């Protein structure tokens, strides 16, 4: 209890002064240190502010440059997209031309094949492998060749359209991504330190495998542009080829069609001439047949005329030889009858020879008549053959070919 009530120790004046001096010195030192800290902090703040402002200004400049790059490539891509779209549309019209040209070839081919089938109906000597048939066969080959060529060109055109659309799709996807990037970088360019919606975000500086280098970024769009240019150039070349093919095939078909038509006209004229000659010969044969029939009748009459007088004279003598008794008189009648018979007997040999000649002439005339009849039948059959050929060539084939229309699509 006594200890608790003891007074605290006392310091002497010198210690008090020393303590005060130490407090003053310590305070001054602390003040100086604080002032240095404040000055250093202010310098650091100023330096960081300048660095931050410079960095942010540099970032803003880089964003502006990036926006310009994106806009440039968007213009490039958009220009190529417009070109490939327009080219594809034009190529589609060429595809339509090819389809129409291909469809227009089918009817002429069928008609040419029908003409060949119809001409198989010719009969006899007219079933000949003539110039018309040769040109028709060639026409069928021309149409079949044209159809095959147009089909191959149409397949090539469809493939080129597919490639054009593929290039168009790549450009559209690239443009879509460029638009999104442009919107994002434009938003970034609009941000300031006072923008209300700026905030902290974790792991933003982490770079994963999805990032590409600026060179790869440029190469990607450049490849899309080059592909679009390549397909557009291929499409232009294909259109020129299609124009050439359509023009050449139309010329070939026109030329061959005219060759067939000329061959038909020549053949029809030739058959008509032959038919006319046969008809003329038939008229001659028919006239000759009529004359020969008259000649045979005259020969028969001449033979009959020569037999009558001999029979009459001999019949009279035979009858008078049967007169009875004294009536069997050698009178003037008898004398003249005997004289007539003797005269005819002298001429009998000549009569026999004449009769033989007349009969031989008759047989020859009848043979000639049969020959004329056979010739008439042959000519009539041949005329019918020519008429059948004319019907096939002039009516069935040539009239059917008038409907053939070869257009330049």
C-alpha cells in the first residue's frame, strides 16, 4: 500500500531540455520525410498520369487506325461481293440460254430421226442410201454432238455458279465479322474515363488460342478477295465460252439443216423427173400396145381372108364332080373352076409360105404384146414406187421439217 502511494520519479531540467530537443528534431525529420514522400507521390502521380494519358492516346490512335483498316477491308469485301453477285446473276442468264438452247435441239433431233425412219418405208430400187440419207445421218450426229456439248457446258456452268456462291458466302461471312468488329471497335473508340458503363473486368488480358496475328487477319480477307476475283474471272471466261459455243452450234445446225433441205429438194426433183420419164414411157408403151393389138387383129383377118377363096373353089369342084350322067359336062364353068383351082394350086405354095409368114408374124406380135404388157406393169409399179418416195420425202419429211426452228439464244 505504501508502494502504491509513492510519487513518480522526477527528471532534472537538462533532461527536460534534451527531451524537447529530441522531440523537435524527430518532428522535423518526420516532416521532411513526409514532404519528400508527398513530393515523390506527386511526381509519381504526374508521371503515371502522363504515361496513362499517352498510352490511352496511343490506344485511341491505334483504335482509329484499326477502324480505318476494317473500313478499308469492308469496302474491298463489299466491292468484291457486289461484283461476284452481279456476275452470278449474269451467269444465271447464260445458264437459262443454255437450257433453252438444249431444249430447242430436242425437236429437230426427233424430226431428223423420224425422217430416217420414214425413208425406210421406201420400196424397191428407191430404198437407196442416197445423199439425203447421208446428210440426215450427219444431221443426227450434229444434233447429238451439240446436245452433248451443251449438257457438258451446262454442268460446267452449274459448277461455276456453285463456286461463285461459295465465294459470295465467304465474303458475306467475312463482312459480317468485319461489321461486328467495326461496331465493337467503334464502341471502344467512344469510351472515355467518364463513360458511365466502364468497369473492371477479370482476365481481360489473357490471350488464348483464338487470337490470330495481324498478318493472318489480313491474309484471311485477302484470300477471300483473291478467291472471289478468281471465280469472277473464271465466270467471265466461261460466259465468253458459252457465247462462242452457242454461236458456233447454231451456225453448225443451220448449215447442216440447209444441207439436208438442199439434198431433199434435189432428190425430190430427181425423183419427179424419173417419175415423169416413166409416165412418158408408160404412155408410149400403152400406145404401142394398142397398135400391136390392132396389128394382131389385121394379121388374123389376113390369114382368114387367104383361106376363104381356096376353100370355096375346091368346094365347088367337089360339088360339080357329083353331077349325074351327061350332066357331068366339061362346060365353061367347069373349065373355069379347074383353071381357078390350077391357078390357086400354083399359088398354093406361095399361099402356104405367106400363111406361115403371117402366122409367124402373129406369134411375134403376140409375144411383143405380152412384153409390152409386162413392161406396162413394170412401169406402173415403178411409177408407184416413185410416188411413194415422193410422198415420203416431199409430204412427210419436208413438210415436217418446215416446223424446225433453230434460234440463236
